[in-house]
C-alpha cells in the first residue's frame, strides 16, 4: 500500500491484548522501522493498559473466552479501534488475501467502510449489496458503457440486466462482472456509491479503483521477506518425528498465545517451542474453564497424547498432499475453522 499509493494518508494501528507472542511485537517494531511510521498501540480502557486481558478476565469472573463467547474480540479488539476513530469517516484497509474466502471485521458503525486491497473484489459485502440492488440495473448498465470497451460492453449489459433471484445470486453476478475486468467493476461501484453515505463517497477519486492485483499467501510472504520486515518466526515450519516419520508444524496465525481457536497441534507447538507461554496459558484453566472444550492443557501434554496429536496431524498432511493441496498447516487449519477475523486480519 505504501509503495503503490504513497500519496494516500494511511494510519497504522494494532490492538494489543497484552498476551501476544514476542514475535508479534518484533514484527510491529520491524514494520515501524522499515515503513518509517508509528504503529498506534490501542488498548482497552483499563487501569493497566499493558494487561487488559487479565482485567476483563477478572471482570467476567474467570470465564474464559470461547468461539461462542468472544468477549476478548469485542473488548480488546473492536471497542478500542472504534473508540480510537470516533465519528470520523474512515476507510479501514483489511489485509484478507485473495485466496481467503471471508469478510473479516465489518464495523457496525456507519462511518467505517472496509476495503480489501489484496482481493479481486476490494468492496465489502454491504457495499456490494447496496450497489447490486435490482433498482440500480439501469444506472449500472449506463455506467458500464463508460468504463468498458465496446467488445465487452454487450456481455456486461447482459449480466447487469439479469435481475438477482434465487437462481442467480449476488455472488455469481459479482463474479461474472469481475471476470470482465476488476477496474471497470471498481469504477462502476464507486460511481454508484456517490449518492450514499459511505465514506468513500466523499472522495473525488480513489487510487484503488485501478487496482487489479490479487495477492495470495506466497505474495504476502515474498513482500515481507523482500522488504526486510521478515516473516514472524512462528510461521516457519519446524520438523518433528513420530513413529519414524517426519511431519512439520508451525503456528497458523497471529493472535494471543492462548487463543482458543488454536488446533491441538498448535498447542503442542506452543508447549514444545515456547513452554513458558504454554504454562502461563495453563494457569488460566480452573473452576471448569478450559481453552479447549473437551480437554485440559495438562492432559494434552501427556506424552502419549502428544504423540497421538502429531500422528493425526501428520495423517492430515499426507492426505492434503495426496489431494494436490499444499499440506501446509495453515491450509489444513483454514479448511477446518476460520478463526477470529478481528484478531487475524
């Protein structure tokens, strides 16, 4: 973003829970150094800003967050960000990649609009929903004549004139239009938004309208390496041995070291690669509250259980490779559970 659009005024921030891995803090320092910017540190409003998680953990009576009750996301991520921006119109650039199928954090505040610069479709769901309304068919058809060459315009008109229905949904219509050219699609959506209260409507021009680059995982890692920022060490695959066979494990995402979205193999990774953090996580498990719904951490690190987890994960890796998938931990985990988007974007 900084390289391609240097004239854009971009603010960088991180919502610190006080429970991040050391490598995450190092990544932030590296970004500040290489970009020559200050990454704003946002904290939940507590007396001890360095340790907001424990404040809310005590406030909720020792109740640990879970996939069904994500108080950590709301209190430590979303609220600090929304308090920081206040009522100012904001474009929030979300780093979800082109090979991910999720929306991520979408604010409920009307002054916040999410933009996805790494994807083919840079617009968020609520923007597309408004722009693709059947009531906009006529206007959209006229706009496409302005932004597409004549040889593609008729095809665009056929797509635009087909109303949304149960048999022809919004996702399919958007895909068909994007296939004709992301730039044309971006310009048409931008013009349709001019009469709305979305923050981008207040701009005379928007550089990302001419963006047609789709960035996937390999691109992100390449950019991090080539820039000198570097890839956080917890993403580096580490080999392990089980029953004479070799598997690889690593952490799949950033986020708190005790994140309840971790898979069992990641808990094993934490135990073996950062035991101090693992035992800190284990201290929170009491009074019936555990990070995993069906297993305490003290049971998970039983040697026989560790071997079982490694065997099961190695089997998944082998199956993934046999299906011509990457076999990387992140790809296997992505297929199982999305995780907390507000923490991992």
